[in-house]
C-alpha cells in the first residue's frame, strides 16, 4: 500500500494535516514492499521557527548575509530539521512513534528556502515484529538531500 | 588545520535538559509546517496535535516525538564543533551524518542528562571528520537515546 501525507509550508494559515487511518488502527500490518511518502516545503520562516524550537541559532540558518558568505543562495535549513522530517516520515508509516528504534542518514546536499523535500520510504524487510525501512529524500530538482537513510523499528503489538 | 586524533575520547557534559510541554509542542509545530509559540499561531497546539504526537495513547504527560532528540541531545556535538581546543573552522563545517538509537521515550516533565565523547577524529583527503557519540539518560537512570553526530570540515 502507499500512503501519502503532504504538509504544505504555511505561515499564514494552519495547513491541513492528513492524519493517517493507521494511527487509529488497533493492529497494524507491515509488509515488504509497502511504500510511504512525506512532503515538506521550506517556507522562508522555517529555519527561524526551527531555530527557536530547537535552540540552533547558527547564523547560517537565520542570516542571509552569513548564508551567502558561506557560499549558499541565502540561509540553509538546519540539517536536524531535515532529519526530523525523516523521523516523522517513518513514524507516519509506523503509526506508533515508540516503535522506531534506529535511524541514520547522511546529509548530501544543503536544503534551502523554497525547496520542497519529498521523502519516499519503502518497507524492505519484515522479520516477526522487526521492520526495516529505506527512505529516499529528494528536492524539487530530484537531487538527493539525504543518502543511506535506514530505519529499524519493532512493531508495537509485539513488544512487552 | 586538520583534526587531531589526540582528541579521541574527549568528553563533554553532562548537560541537563528539562523537557517542557511547551518546548515539545513548539518543536512539533516547527517541524510540522506550523508556527511555534503562543502568539502568531492560528490555532492552539491542542486543537491540531500532529499525528505523530498523538501516538495512540491519551494517558500521561505529552509524549515527545523521537525527533525531539535533536533538541536535548545536541549539546555535546555543538560544543565539540565550537571547541577552541579542537579548532574546527565552523564556517566550513557541515553536519555530515546522523544516527539515533531510541530507547526510553521522552515525556513532558522528564529530566534528561546528556554526555558526549569524541569517537572519531580523522582526516580523509581534504576532509576532516569529527564524530561525537552521545548518551542521554532520564531521571530514572534509563537510557533514552544514543546519538552519533558527525561533522565534516572541508579544508
């Protein structure tokens, strides 16, 4: 099955979040080949909002002058914001946030204001309660902003 | 200047962090395409809890999303990257890799203590790699998250 959650960037009105039905299902089934998708847009205020919420006020994320001096078009998004989106993409598929046990990725391209990042995940292994996901994250030009993104989870109903 | 292997094993912390309900909600808003804070937002957070915060359990203090580790566990890495003893050029530094191992979930009201150790300090080509491994424990002494944070500096 494929599930899509698209959350538009928004500063003026609260976007609608399409909550998946899976979160309310008492039993969840995970099957190799399942896919999921999660889309985030980097609106101009996102790096500042993330700075405030995370405490990462590195000027490269909030000051265009510093961003340009470092060789970018302007500010770049905090890598950990992208990583948080990756986490949320996995949780959107898993349903239970506590089932996520491991997550890793390499940052391969800076994410900038105006980018639209598409996370496309796939369930690649299911062994009893153990689930492995692989996720690709690309920008609107199709360039990978993360590589080697892999998540390991343990399905909730199988835990003690 | 290249990173020196003698810094291997250098430790940072412990850093204490109180996981507040508003902090968790602000983080969920900032990463959820919404507006954090209690002023310029269009709806109170409680009116539109992000699906990953709901977590299927309505009982007990607010459950933080796993990604919240980016807030409470980053300090040893951030401090190492700016440590004058190590002397990385922060203008040429990027966050290169990240890994988390999630153990005990975090709830609003938890007290989290994070320590970090430099576990890799290596020059490869014209790149320097600095890896900091962090461990966070909660007020019950239980391991919450282990993080591996890697900075890459282009020389």
